[in-house]
């Protein structure tokens, strides 16, 4: 009787492991042939997917046997769908994909920056030196430029 239970238990565990397949592949740039890191590979209609690693590879495990559609996407590239991806029990289906780059366009944006002439939160004096001013003064290093500024005495800042 004991051997009967051991036989039944071992048969159920062996069949439990053989119910799924895998999908794996590499995602590359169609123009350069370089692998794409971080591309999303999703099986449509499921919650299964993966992101490509540093070598552009992905592996989706635990996929039930059947026919699926893979959706591959990455920012700056056209989204690609691979139809009729067949997954079999205990087999690995290999799908390599090349993504084509896409130009991202947006609205024109105008950036305007400014600051108040007098800053009320500053308790000390401020001084700015431009590269043109540095070129115009006869100095050999940065410390000499600093010593010429107001509030600096013998290389030390007052205040």
C-alpha cells in the first residue's frame, strides 16, 4: 500500500511540471542590429510578459500551450505585434524581433526663464564672472580670479 501511494504521488508531480512551455528571443534595432535593453514583451490577453535584459534577451515561462500574439514595445520605436506564436508543452518557442525606430514628435514648447533683480532671501552679496571677463584679466589660475572678487581677503570669504 505504501508503494502505491509513492507511485501515485510521483506520477502526479511529474505531470504537473510538464504542463507549460516557454517563449524566448532577442529584441534588436532593425537599423543598427544592436540589442535593445528594457523592451517590453507581453503576451496579449494575459498578464504574462518580460523585459529584455542587457543582452536584449527575454524569457517568458509558465505559458500554457496554445497560440498567442506577442506585443513588443520600447520608447522611441514602433510597437510590433507578432501573430500566431505557438507554444507547446515542454518546448521553447523562439521569437526574435527587430524594432524600427520612430520619431517622437510633440508640440512646440517655449521655455522662458528669469529671476528677480533683488533677491530678498540672500543675506550676502553675489558676484558672477563670465568666461569673457576671466579672459580679459591677467590671471594664471582660478584662485587668482576668486581673490579679485569683492568679499575675498587673502583667499578667505568674509561674512
